[in-house]
C-alpha cells in the first residue's frame, strides 16, 4: 500500500472546478527498439469541487499496489503519476517515484536463491506481446552464483515471475558455463518452470536446487 498526499493550487483560473484527481501507477519496459511506459493500475478520486486562485487543498489517499507490480531493483523504476483535470492549472501532472518491495512470495524466491548462493545482478521489464497476448511486459530477474553448489558451474540464472492466479509461475533460464561454440548456438541455455504458491507444501529452496541441478 502506498500513501500519497495530492496538493492542488490553481494560480490563474477563478472558481476552477476540477472534474477529478487521478493517479496512475506506472513503469517502463524495454522493446527491441525503445523503452515504453506502461500503466500498471489507475485510480480516480474526488468528485468535482471548486477551488479559488492561490487556494491550497490536499487529499491524502492510500493505494493498494497490485501484487504483480514489478519490484524496484536493477533497472526497474515504478512511479505514481498524478493528474488534475482542470483548465489553466499550474503543473496539472506530477510524478513521484515509489519503492516496491518484494511481496511475501517473491521474498521467498529471493531468500531461497540467496540460500543456495545466488545474488541478484539486475532486473528489467521486457516486452512480451509476441509471447503472451494478455501481457505487454514481464519483469526479468538476473541472478549470478557467487557461492554455493553452482558457483563456477553457471554463468547466470534468469527468473521471470509470471503472475498466475494467487501466485506465480517461475520461468527459469539456466545459463551454463560453456565454450564459444555452445554460446554461439545457445546450446548452454536450458529452460524450466517452478510453481510459487502460498499452499506449496515443500521447500522452494529444494525445488529450485533440484531444478537447476538437472540442467548443470
């Protein structure tokens, strides 16, 4: 949940009547050609009201952040864009960065990978229109083995937490250490999938370890 104070101050128009105050939770994702802005969720508050020049008025609101919102890490940024539907308003739009911490399920993912020696190197949001018709982008988390059983065995581990139902399907790409020829033909990359749900009874750490071991 994010709390936000929204100030309004029209300095020109007399008796201005905003239609609404609206918010958009946004991020950027990368395509082959550029970076684009995506709206994760949008909110509208306040009925029409009259506000005079130089009058200050503020609203304190709390926003429930959708559970599939990307974690702010690496190259991933998330912000709230605030807009005021009012003619002649000074700065009718405002943008404020917000920090998105991992939810309990993704925290479990981070902790499980850390326990077997992986460290998060970077995170990006990537376009996926060609893969998933109902998703414009997903967040890709890139981990490297700094210690533990996979240090020296793998170059990296890429994880895409794909929101599904009340949890995530973890799409894994295991990038093994290989020679120049195998890297040229992507022969050193292996793909797999692990379910992440609240009702998973077994250890996520053990399932991840076993899945990665199959591809080493």
